[in-house]
C-alpha cells in the first residue's frame, strides 16, 4: 500500500513567459485598483481598519499610490523582480482591510447577503495573489 506524501503547498515553478503574463495581469489589476482609490476613494475609506492612526482618506490615497507604483514595477521587465516582491508585501499589507470589510459586513444588519458573501469569499483569494507575486519574483 502506497503512503500518501504530505501535500506540497509551494506554488509550482513559473517560467519567464508565464511570469511575464501573470505580472501583466497583476499590473492591470493593481493599476485599476490604484486609479479607483484615487478617483473614488469613499468606498475604500469605509474599509480602512479603525485601529489605524490618522484619517482613513490618507490611508486610501497612500494605498492607491502604492498600487500604482507596484503596477508600474510589475509592468516593466527591468523592475519585475522587485515588483513581485512589492506586490506580495502589498497584498499582505492590505489583508487587514479585507478582514475589516468582511467583519463589518458579517456584523451589519444593513449589508446585503451578496456583499457579505463576496467580502468573506475574497479573504482566501489573498493567498494566491501573494504566492503568484512571489513566483513572479523568483522567475524574473
């Protein structure tokens, strides 16, 4: 009888072509989100964790600028390696805001069922974003 080996949770190695394609996709995602943070900040202000010091708007604008910088780093072949590391760090850094949004949705009587499901369901999606970003870093 064969023994089952523990499942390897590391992402599969990514070749340079796949890393470039994934980097472009993440650059579009982060670029779009960064622009939205700057031109429509109110929805993002509402999910800034209350425990952070200072006004929520400052955090929203700073995260929007950070997303644009990381998107630019991912889009350029010359800075893609650093962009992968920065993207992973950014996805980890914004995770508390995603948890805050999910927690507030679960506790709110006004939040729709769809909003709550989306807010909670996106939490585990941060992990693939982090691992793909690190794969881009390794392959670049």
